[in-house]
């Protein structure tokens, strides 16, 4: 069985980060090891959340792992709480990857035109250096603009996304995928560029009326799970988009608890159908 490592926070309440990655990637059939970088009482969209920074635990945990000789088939990083964690995570990637390991960086730091509470432009600048280590990066439109120093726009034409992809490709990842692209006319989706092959991919689907925190984590976890099953990167992006939309639909149908993130649990059987379909 393949084993990946995910490096992100544990938010005790409000499904995101590790509490999303573990169930989704496990359901997809891959073992998930975790390196928690911070412990939050709830994710940062809740008022008054507490944070315990776990940066000082990274070194002792990793030195034990080194003695055991662990290596991972994939490493997936998500929300990180500060710049020093980015430095530490780059070292973890170098120490625990092998030549075939898939490195997925979700630069989870902003949405809807704004950085998450507690993060600043220094953090965003440093995140560029983590993106350089990745096989694939999965920013949303706001994150892509911040990473590339492009003015943030809520309304745009196709050439804005082309520009973001072109500038992202200069960061050094092999594949850049921008999520949550608004194509206009009630259509949303993902636009991606394979930087070496100059191969462009787009997936479009109906835009749903609600958005929830943590959907980027559902997307990235689904992508990682699909890649570990050996699916192509384009198929993995498509499945991640379709599954995330199904989770949003189920949450909308429930109509409450919108700060808790999406009801991915009910959609796990659908995820397996998507992954098993030829
Ligand atoms: O990627 C979403 C996320 C992850 N972790 C924490 C967050 C958020 C989004 O708000 O606050 C702690």
C-alpha cells in the first residue's frame, strides 16, 4: 500500500486540513501519516480561535522518523501557520522524499480576495519558495494572484487566468492548477498548465450558490488520493472538482452549520465510484 505524509494543522472543530485529508485519502486507499504543525481550537473562520504552534515538535518527530528510515510515496502540504514552518517543511520534504515521491503543495493562505487571519505578505513571499519544491501546486484564484504579485481581482476575463498560470509557472512547480476559476455565466472550474509540456487543461462545471471553508482541502485531498491510485493528473483534477461540488451540494441541502465546512462524509461512496470508473 502507498503511504503519504500530510503536513498541516489540526483544527479541532471545523472540518479542514488533517481532519479532511485523513478520511478522504484513506478512503481512496492510501495510508496517511500526519505531521501536525499547529493545534487550533477551531479553524480561523471561527471567532476567538486558539492556536498552539507545534513547530518545535517537527525536529524531534523527524529525527525519530530518520532513525526508522521512513520514506513517503507522496507529501502533501496545506495550511501552515507561520514562515518558520515553511522553512521546516521544506527540510521535511527533502529528508523524506525519494525520487518518485509526488510533492503536492496547496498554498492554503487566502480566499475571496483576502489572506487568512494571522498571515501576512511575508508569509506569502516565503510560500513561493515552497511552491518551487512541488510537482503540483493548487492555489485558488486569490492565492495565485498573491503568489505572483498580480493585482487581486474578483471579476476577470480568461486572459487574467492565463496571466496567473504563466506567472505561476515561473515559481518552479511542474504543474500549476488554479482552482475556483469563475468562467462567467454560472460556470466554475479548474485551469491548469503542465509547465514542461506546455500542456493546458481545463475542467468546467456548474457554479453552486454557496461556498464553504475547507473546500480547498477537500479538493487537494481528493487530488492526492486519486494520484496515489495511479490516475492521470488531469483525471485527478477532474475527480477532485466533481467530488468537491457534490460535497457542497450535500451541505447546501442540509442548510445549517455553514462554518463547519462541507459534508464530505456522506459523499465518500460517490468518491469511490468516481475513482473506480474507467
Ligand atoms: O485550508 C483551510 C484552512 C485550513 N486550516 C486552517 C484554516 C483554514 C481556512 O480557514 O483556518 C487553520
